[in-house]
């Protein structure tokens, strides 16, 4: 654990955002802040939805893209804006798989910093509505 922490701090020290992902750091942050609920492979469990081969669906609309930041697990996490942006980009890369249909523009720390100021409540209903909107937009195409 101490080794991991030292490694983490060393990585943080060199952390300038360049839009790319430091996979080790992103995975470490995921393990520390998200994995307890979301499972190591993003499969979730119980109330926690599966992100694997699913989370990319939300990226089909602007509201969906924002949702991934505004969902409480993201928005109110202890991670800083740059770390959260990186973890979300890592989640999309690692877990979205074929669920992502459009070009994905990575989250920036600025975008994440803005959006997380508006954390969602009543998430379950909001989420269901988002997915319904995305499904009907797809049908119209
Ligand atoms: C205490 C459990 C918990 C933790 C910790 C947690 N989440 Fe979540 N997460 C949830 C639940 C439950 C949902 C479903 C929406 C809701 O009810 O909030 C969710 C939904 C999400 C979603 C949307 C996926 C979907 O299909 O709706 C994303 C993205 C997400 N979380 C990211 C994160 C990130 C990033 C972290 C770590 C920084 C994190 N979560 C930590 C429980 C958690």
C-alpha cells in the first residue's frame, strides 16, 4: 500500500494534462474511488449499473455526456477535476467497448469542473429518461 501511495504521488507530481490518459494513475484512482461499487471490470452489481459494454450509450447525446460527470458517484467523489476527467476517459476507453457509437472527444478537467457543480439527484428516473431519449433518437435516424 505504501509503495502504491508513493508511486501515486510520484505520478501526480508529473501530471500535466495533455488530453491523454496515464493508465496506471487512472486505474489506481478507479480502484480507490469507484471500484468498490462498480467492480474491477465495470460490471457493477445490484443497484450499480453495468458500465462494461454499456456506458458508451450515454455519449450519444450532450445530456448523456454530461450525465456521466453529474452522476453523484463522479460529481461528489474526492478526486480533483483532472483526476476525475482522466478516470472518466479511462472508463470510456476500458469499458465502453462497442456501446460507443460516435467519435468520443475526451473530457477535459475544465468541462468536468463545470459539470460536477450540478450533481444530479433523482438519478434513477433521470437515467431512465436519458436512455429512453437516446433510444428514440436512434429510432428516428
Ligand atoms: C457508493 C457506490 C458508488 C461509488 C463509490 C461510485 N459509484 Fe458510480 N454509480 C453508483 C450507482 C448506484 C450508480 C447508478 C446511478 C445512481 O443511482 O447514482 C452509478 C452510476 C455511475 C455512472 C453512470 C453509469 C450508468 O449506467 O448510469 C458513472 C459514469 C459512474 N457511476 C462513475 C463513477 C466514478 C467515476 C466513480 C469514482 C470516482 C464512481 N462512480 C463511484 C454507485 C457508485
